[in-house]
C-alpha cells in the first residue's frame, strides 16, 4: 500500500546562513564593542567618583588598559587598538584596569595607609579601591551598556 503525502515545506537554508552569521559574528562583535564601552565607562567612573583614581602618583591614570576576548579569536588590546598574541579565547571576557607597576599596591592599600595629596581641583577624594568600588556600585550600568550594544544591532 502506498502512502499519499501532501503538504509543503519551506527551505530555510538562506535564513540559517544569515542567522548563523548574526549569532556567530555580528552579535559577538557587538558584544566585544559593548564590553569595551562598559569597561571604558568603569575606568572613567574610577576617575570621577569617590574614591577616585589618585593623580599624584606618577602616570597611574594614563596607564588605563582594556582587553576583550571572544571565542575562537585572539584577544584584542584596545587601548591603542592594536592586536596582541595571547592564546585563543574559549569564552567572552573583558579585562581592564591600570597597567603600571604600583597600581595594585595603591588600589589594595588599606584605607588611610597611603596619604594622597590633592593637587588637582578635579580630584577631591582619591583613595584605595578606586576601581573595585565602581564595579560593585555600578555593575548594572556596565551590563546595560553591553546589552544595549547587542540590542542595537537587532534594529
């Protein structure tokens, strides 16, 4: 006995190619940009919100650096938008901070153990934990910046 099949089908080949490109390339690129913007905002906040990045300790503020890694791609150091050659990443990550020899010592100092001079009108409350406090206090803002970058490519 033969079966009589009726119905219709839709070929999603072109859609699947475009969708794969959207997920694997466009969205990852938007995530990279969003992570960079979120980290850049956090570093700006470290300079503007108390406790602020000290300015009287050498070139601490000038040593800001951001590195974004995506799956299967080499990390990209975005301070000067130049590529570096670490191992390939297996996940999306962003690293940022101050890349100068004494940055950790100043950041991790117990409050009151390092005396900061206030030489600049823009710096009113320098102190330790100048980066970590922003990460905790403003994390939703930084996540929203990254999410908005991804959302904007969907328009």
